[in-house]
C-alpha cells in the first residue's frame, strides 16, 4: 500500500477547488443566517446510541471506535441526530427554534456519488408543524442553491404519508412492506406488482400503488386524488397542494416538481420530503423533509421538526460541470528582496495588506527568479527590493 494514497472514499481539496468550496459554504451559511438560523457545532465523535433510530443509521456502516472506558463510539454519519441530542439535553428554547450547521460526516461505505467523509451544510426548524414551516425550509433550499451559483436545478417534493396511507390499506407484513418500499423507490413496477400479488392485495390498491412511479410532474396531484380514498393519503395530498400553492405565489414554481413516488427514508421522515437535482450531476445534491419524532424537550415528549442538508461535494461537482464556478483570484503582489533589505520587504508587505491587497513574500533573493515565480502564480505585480 502506497503511503502517498488516501484511503478509499476520501478526497483531497487542492487550493483552487478548496477556494471554490469555501466560497460556496460561506454563501450558503449567509442564506441560513439571514433567515435567523443560528449556527451550531457538534463533535465528530458521538456515542453510537445517538444514532439508534429505526435502523436509519446501521452500525455496520459507521466508523467504530472504542473509548477509554470501553464504550462504543462512532464518527458521526449525520448531523441532525447530534442536534436532536443537544436540543433534548442542553436547550430549553423558545419555539420555533432555528439552527444551522456546516460540518463533515462519515460512512464506512462509499459509492459513485458519496465519499466516506463528506461535508454537509444544513438547517433545522424545530417546534413548528404547519405547512408554512415546510415551505420556508424548501425556500431556503432553493435560495441556498441559487446563492451557490447553481441556476439549473429542480426541487422534487413528495409526502411520505401519501404512501403510508396506501400501505396501511394493504396490511402487509414487515418484510413485504420493506420490499414494496424499496421497489417503489426504485420505480420497479414489475417487482411492485409481484409483491402485492403474492400478498393477496386487492386489485384496486394494486393499481393505485403501481401508478406511484408515474405520479410526478404538473398533474401528479390531480391524478393521485383519483387513485386514493383513505384519509391519510388524501390529507397528504391536501398539504402538498397548500405548500405548492404558497411557493408558486412567491415565484418559486419554476424550481419545483411533484413526485409522489419520492420516499427517501420511510423510517426517518413523517410528512413532506424533497430532493434537489441538477442535470449536471447524477444523484441528488440536497435532501430533506419533515421528521416529527426526532427532537424532544425534557418532560414534553416529541416536538415537530423539518430541515434539509446540502452535500457540498455533490454541489461543487454540479457547479463545475455547469461551468459556473468562481476562479481563485491571483495574488496582488509578490515581493522578494536582497538579504539586507528583508525588514523593508516585511514592512512593505504589512502596509499593502492593511490597504486590502493580497501579498506573498517569497523569500526569493534574485530579481529574475522572482519574475519567474510571479508569472507562475499569475501575480498582478512583482516588487523586488535591492536598495
């Protein structure tokens, strides 16, 4: 194994890309701050039981460590759950509570679109259950992508309760239910039909569920109303209509699409869900939704919450492919000096920095070498002090 390689699924950001990454992060955090979301930071290492929630974060996918007292600790696979820990144990806030974050998360497993260490910027709106809270979070997802420089993207919106209403009517056992969810998420119509047929589900329900993969686009909600009668599914459609109508009235409809087959993690979300997509990247660049069973306040039980996270590397890749990224600026000045004039060079550097310039003192003691260096780094001006 070469000592010059990074472990599988890890990534180095060289100066140009690191500059763009930092600019993107700053712009997204500015969007969050401008809407009253206070930034919070959590440790990279947590006790494993912080993530013990409905099999959403399986322990086999986490980087595991043993603490000095023998306790099992892990590198965090997510930042929402640590925020839930903090709200439950260290905060008694006035609700609604608005928090944001920027940090790295980790996974033992990697794929074509996700590294084993990945940066996420996100926010949580805690303590408000109205559809207007979901609308604000979706608006901020749109504004964050716009602020980053991405102008060719779509936010797909669904609602987990629409599908839950159908599943409840089917009365499937847990195994068949999990298989059905997996195949609906993959839009595998043949497999969906097989699961329902083998479980003896009524033909009208089978027809409704096999229609799910087609329920996207402008008329998705209208078609969905004709397929379902149970209250849970109808209520979910009603809420989607309210959210979409509000966002459309604010001019955001050009960024929106309805997708009722969108499930994300059914064990995690409890209502509105959404994903951000761009034609310049092969997977989602952000995801989020409502999770009303995560956050708790001591003595009060669960409180509603909604939020989202942006995958910074995925967003950076999409921006680069679109050709819409910033360019790392050249240095304003490079300075070199003969040995006896080094103090003069440092004084000049200090003065120019105070005037707002970027200055690179190079330690070069020959003028021709300094000129070559200035050309290589594309510096605007070159100053050599020799007398």
